[in-house]
């Protein structure tokens, strides 16, 4: 994973993007974890909205997505 800068106002979060992502404008998300939440944002709109999931909900999603 690649570490990217946190958005202004979210300095405490450290964002990660998959190393499978390229810099050619493809669809990608970035993820930041903290105790009690996993934050997700669009890598092309870092100032835009973010989603937050419980770690359990995120783990269930990742398990489902990787089984496809």
C-alpha cells in the first residue's frame, strides 16, 4: 500500500491506497484506520466526502469482495 497525505482537517488520519493503483486517473479508494473506525474516500476527490465503517463491517465487506 502507498501512504498519502491526510486531507486538511483530518491530519490525524494516515491514508493508504493499494499498490495495484496507478496514477493514470483510474477508479480507486483510499483507506485510513483509527480505533473504532475505518474511513474511506475517493482518491481523486480527497477533499470530498468520506465514509466511516466499524472495523467489523469493513472486515465483512473485504471478505465478501475478495470472495467474488
